[in-house]
């Protein structure tokens, strides 16, 4: 008995000491949350310290690193029993979804609430709130949260974007004085370019969930899909003059969103409102933040069975530690963190109270998916002449857990994406099929649907993104349930070694071939290409086919070609003579040569869209694996362009190019043999400076058109809006810019700028009548979008200008545009 009592006393003493070692954020950091910005490493250290002090309640998992080497982590918080059986909870969740079929479902398991903080680096109050939330859940004296944890397992990602956060926090901490200045005009409220919103490559991670182009997203979504929680909240900030926003969301809601998902948003909103009302805090709901685009931190979870929500606190970027807003009130970081802390706990509370219903509706969501109750189309079939294009699609489907395979019977009819008609399936040579009878049928429908249904057009982002258009493959959607074999359909054989004595031909029909080209040029291999089709040994080769010959190349040319083709899985054809069966021989003037790797520069910095510049930078470094030099646009007049062959001017508003001296310098660069590639608004700037391209003007409206109702102002503005719709361009694929493409190209349009056909240039990509495909475009925009230029090329002296009025690298998920952009860099102007 004495031993038993002694053991109990030792256990009690141990627990007491452990509880004493648990510190609040203020105790650990040495300051109250909200009085300083906390660097990312200190946030990580605090989470690890709490886990060390409370191992029965918290488990930390490192899931990766950022581009700059910062740690990405998750914290799992629950009752001791639930922390001990974490993996069992995870597997049970997948069993409820029908993804794991290894055992029976246990409905006594907790609901999973996943809280994601700081996806935008300069919206930093949420990571501060994450520390408060963690402590509230673990604090032994907080009996309320312990009750909630009986029914919930909470997952916290304290900072999705550490690189962006530290960019903002380090800057702010370097400019703030001994005391903060709440005057919104003071310099601590004027964050410099590129700002902390984006990640290292200036990507908006909140628009990358589905596409997973960025390393942070790839690592995070892999973890997310291994759990598939019932509730997910993405914490954000908006302008400091705005009150707090929380669910329910604004229209449009995608039509796949269930009534339960809508209802629970209302429940969350009412619970949040109760706490805000008690404190006299202002808020709004049902406005601005819709649920349509599938790559957000609210919609992606919704399309994967969760209740996905965005919470927005006023104050991002310009909020500082305190700022006087338009109401004359001083908004502090303390306030902002407390608001996020409150909604986070309110969400856990609501989930705990409704745990049984959450699990029931979650199972129903996935049961309906597996039983084919989602959408009118029951099978999607994608086909292409080039298997590499389908391989890229397959990689995206795998990342999102979408099953695909082959067909038992390819004789069927369906909606043909290419022309919008019901037609018999035509296999282009390779295909893959996706059934709507699978766990991730909702995500499959949203990503593959040929036409987006937009009930309300006042959307926050693009309204069209369908994979076949974005990836440049043909597709059919059928209302018939076809038997899809579970085995994966896209299999590309390993490339056999090549030992050619004379030369090699490399097909140029996918981005893989562009990567081969970039690799060869970097290794001092001279590459030729044909401007017209030709035949050799009974095989037909399209314009753009790459030709590598022993002539003019170093002794190791064969080895380099072999390495490049193996790496990018392109099968080259050996050629033993320069005499072709049909078409130009290799000594013909129609065979062009790239004598050296182009030296490419990119305008960046102030005046440039950080997102636009980031796309190009990431494309070159992470996708094309080709060097690029970043130049500051505001130093343009002082820059020497002699060391570059190609200058890329991304989207932006260029004050530095407005004066005549800068434009003359740019024209001189081109006339001397350089190439300028202008993208989006950069094209409009050149069009206004006598470059041979002109913006197409609107016809003047009748005077009566100026009579408008004040209450209709939003709807009136939407008539001129095109937030992101897909149009079909007619493409001149006989021009090097169009090599590797059919005679059409699907583009995503985000503005109503259209240009006149050039008289002294090449109109490569043009809009004709009835070019609209899908997505929202206001009535005035639709009337304007015809008979105009989108992609063009102009010769100037010894050089070339490439005009890309639409962005072919859009968010780096628009796979179909990558080859076109590579053509602009390497092939055009040779």
C-alpha cells in the first residue's frame, strides 16, 4: 500500500512538473502576442516546446521544407487516447471515404478539424493566433477546450508560407521604430515589392491547392489528402478598413456543394457571430468570397468532402502593429490575433457539438461519389497523339487522388470538348478514362467539366479551368457509365540508348521536347529544326522537329542527346543521311539552326507584377531547367542589354518604359538582333508607344448608355468583366511560335484587351467569331471578343518582338501554353 501511494505521489509530482513546464506564448516569447511580429523559427520552436511539455496531448510532424529551407510542420492536438491512436483515426477517416477498404468504419472516432494559417505571408496575424489557439487547447486549466477535444482531433498548420511570412516580418521589424506608428502613411505601412504575400517564387499559394505547382503545396496537400478532414479553415487578412469576414460564403457556390456544407457554414457563422457580438466586434458574411474556383483553401477541401471556409481579418500588409482605419479606430495586431483566435476556437466548438452529423454527412458525401450521383457525366475520356501530354494529366490526377485507367470498350459517343458537339469518340493514339463512380468524383467533375455553371457572376477568381483545355488534350464527356479498368493507362516506355553516326530526329509535340531542347543548348549542342514537314524512311515529321547532327557539334553530341532524351523520356530517331524522302534536305534554307544557347533576361522588381514575374522565374528554374537573369525594371535606363539575346517583359505597369529614351533603347536592342517577349499588359504598353501593334478600340456608345442606376453599379461593371474565361484561338501552326500545336489553342482570357491584326507582322493566334468556350464573360466583353489579335510576332531590324496578350504560363498550371512560350524563347526569330 505504501509503495502504491508513493508511486501515485511520484506520478502526480511528474505531471505537476510537466504542467509547470508548459508555457503560454507570452511566457515563451517574452512578449504578449500582438505586440511584436514573431519570426517563423520562433513559432516552430514554440510549437515544439508545447509538444515536449505535453506529449500526451500534442504530436508534431515535420512534412517538408520551403524553397528557402524553412520547416513546414503540423501539430496534432487531442485527448491522450486520440493522440495514441493517431494513425488509426487517419485510416478510419479514409475508410469512411471508401479510399481505404482494409477494415470496418468506427463511428466513435473524433471529427477532424484542420486549421491552416498564414498562406499569404503578409497576412501575419493568423500565425500569431495559431500559438494562442494551441495553448488554449493544451492548457490544463481550460476545461472547455478539453470537452471539445473529446469529439475532435485538431490539426494546426501554423504557417503555410514561411518564406513569405519572414519576408514581411523581417522587413517590418527592420523599419519599425522604438514605438509603432499608427499613421497609415508612415513607412511601416508601405511594404516594398514583391511583398510577403507570395512564396519564394512569387506564387500565390492560395490558388495552388489543386494544381500543386509549388513545393510547399505539393508537400502540404499530400498530407491533407492522407487525412481528408471534416472541417477546414483557411485564415486570411484583407484591407485594414474591412471588418472581419467569416462564413457563410458568397455566391456563386459551385453546384456540387451539398446542402449540408451550406448549412454548416451558417452554423459556424452564427456561432462566430455570438462571440463577436459579445465583444462588440464588427463582421460581415455572405459577401465577396465565393465558392467556385477549385484551388482555394476553402473550395479544395469542400470538393474533398469537408466544410471548407475562409476567415478574413482586416489588416494585411499595411496593418503593421497598429493602424488608424477609415472609421478613426486604431486596429492593433493584438486585436487581429484575438479575432482569429476566437473564430478558430468557435469552429472547434461547433464541430465538437456536431461531431456525429459531420461524420454522417462526410460518409454520405463519399458514398454518393462512389455511387455515381455527382454530375450528369459519368465518364470522361482524354486523348492525345502525344502520350507525354496525357502523362502530365495523369500526374495531376494522381496528386489529387483521382482514379483513372483504360476502357473495355472505346465505342461510345459523348460531348466533344473541341467543338461542343455530341460525337463518336475518336482515339488520337493515346487515351485515359476517368469514371464518376469513385471516391474523388466531385473533384474529378470540378476539374474536368467542359462548361462551368456560374449562377452568380460576381466571382473572386477565374471561372474556367477545365483540364482538357488547360493541358491541350482532346476529350469527351459521356453520360454513359463506361467500364474503366483500374490499371493505370499512361505508360511511357524507357528510352533505349542511341548511338547515331550521322544525326538524330527528336519529335517536337510536347513540353518534354522543349525540356530536351533546353538541355541540349545548355550543353553547347547546336540544334536545327525544320520549318516545314518532311518524310524520312516512311515516317512523317511535323514542322518544329528537332534535328541534331554530327556536323557542327562536339564529339560528345551523341552522348548528350542520349542523356537528354532519357531524362525527359523522348524517343529520338536515328538518321543516317541528310537526304529526305519528301521535303527539305538538311542543308536547305528551310532548316534553321540555333547556334548557341540564348541568354535570357527578365524584367522584375518595382513596376512589375510580382505574380507575372514569378511565373516566368519559376518556369525557367523549376520546369525548363534553364538559366535566367533577373533585372530591375526601375533601373532599365542604366542597364546594359548587350549580354542578352532575349528580354522578357511580364505583366506590369512600367513607368520606366514610358519615356522616349527607354523605348528607343528597347527598339535598338531588337534591331541589333535581340528578341523582346511582351506578356499581358506589357503588350498594351508597347501598343501605346508606336511598336506596330494597336489596341482594338471600342465603338462609342449612345448617350443613353450613360444613364445608369446607382443600385445597379455592380451588375453594370460586370458587363465589362472577364475574370477568367476560356476562348479558342485560331493558331497559325506554320509559324515557329505555333510549332508542336494543331491549328487551334485554348487560352484563358482575363481582360478585354484585344489588338488589331498586324499588317507588318505575323498574326499567329487570333480570335474569330464564336471563339468563346466557357467561363464568365460580361455581355459587353463577349460582343467585343472577335476579330482580333492575341498572339503575334513582328520582325524589327535584325530582331523580333513576340506579343503574348494572354499569359501562356498562367499560374504555371496552364500546361498547354508551356511549349508555346518555349517556342517564343528558342525558335521564333531564328
